[in-house]
C-alpha cells in the first residue's frame, strides 16, 4: 500500500513539476498509521478505511481518515483508499501552499 501511495504521490508531484527525490529542500512525509476493512451491505461489498498522517518540512502536521469500498474484493477496496488518501492530500490547502511556495 505504501508503495502504491508513494507512486501516486510522486506522479501527482511530477505533474506539477515538483521533484520527489529525497535531496529536495522541501520534505513531505506521508505515513500510513492504520488500515482496516469490514463487510458492507450484508457482505455484498467490502469497506476499507485508511488512516494516515502528513507532515511538511515547514512544520505543518495533519491526520486524515479516508474510506472506499468495492463489490469485488478486499484488495480493490484497500487500493481505493490509497487513491482517496492521495486525493485528500492534494486537496489540503496548506499542503498546496507549501508545495507552491518558494
């Protein structure tokens, strides 16, 4: 999951001309703290929850919980939460301000 999240974050950063290499002067730390899943709709669907923390090198810290579901299987439900986490990250005005600032 972390690998998938990292790839999605790096791709999104790259789309905006931002390097994802560790030698960057700006650091964005993304930590998955908890993953859980449960049956929804009497077992006809799987719900997944992803808890994660974000910290910038400028001192901004925030924690989020996102959810997604799938009628197929647990892997798809969990994979969906990774996409939701990346969406949430890039909807955060403080993260955007940090990334676009000098």
